[in-house]
C-alpha cells in the first residue's frame, strides 16, 4: 500500500473480517456455538498451543517488493483483545457480588466476553537495513474499567467491571534480494505467559491476528 488512502481502504476490508466468527447466532453465552469461538488468526500462548488447548502461537507471511531508492515499509500488527465483562450486584453492606445478569429499572446487564480491536504500528523501516533481520516487541496493554450502575433514584444497583489481560509478543522482519525484487518476511509470535486451560489461553491470545504492510 503506497498511500494513506489505500491504507484506509485496506483497513476497512480488514475490519470487515476482523470480527468474523467471534460471535455466532444465537447471541447468547449459553449457546454451544459461543462456548468455543471459531476465529481467523488466533495466536495462542505457546503452552496451551503445545498441549492442544489452543491455536498455534505464531504466524508468518512473505511478500515480494520492487522497492525504489531508500524504500521503507510500515508494518501494522492488528488483532482483537478479549475483554471479560463481569456484572456485579451491589449488596446492603457495600460489597459487590458477581452475577450472571442484573436488571436495573428494566435494563438487563449480562456477564459476557467482549472484544477490543487493537493496532500496533511500526515504521518507517528501511528495507535496505532489514537484510540482517530485526526483532521488535509487540505489547497490547491490559487493564480494568469499572462502570457504576445506578437505578432511577440514583442509588448504586451494581457495577460492570471490564478486564483485559496484557498481551506480549515479537515481530521479526527480514528483507532479502530475490532476483530484481526484495522478499520481505514477517513473523509474529505470541510470547504471553498463560495457564494451561482453554479459558486462560483465549484471554491471552491475539484474536483475529493479521498484518498490514
């Protein structure tokens, strides 16, 4: 892609398929289809992948370039980050109790898994300087957000807590002459530490992972 306009067009197409398979009809957590989501490009941590509890931990791509003088490349690592949405009911003693759902004046709040789209950008990287290869860190920060739920009287009825696990990985780039062209290789690895169970694996995965160059 050689212009911001082309890049935005490519990003629009990528966004259209980013959520493909993330949530399947019927849209309920009790649906068997939503117990184990099918998704393009899940990069799981190495432990669960090796034990068969998760997808592979790396992706690789190559492309041929016809670079001009002093050519450079921009690389974008893109994915979904799982966000656990926990609904908690307010108790009389000021504490909160996790519940599957909570009704606040006719509005129902559900405990559910959401997703946040992420993009990490690199560059410009001169292709002439990539002949020896370069390894770059990839990090998607975790965090926690709290949303207070109040009823019509203004009293606290509960809260919604959204939690995201930090994702870490590496991006390896190398460019080598291939006749009159340059072969660019890009590899992404998930290096996030994770317990060996499916729930932990997906929470520490780069979901729908792909590259834009």
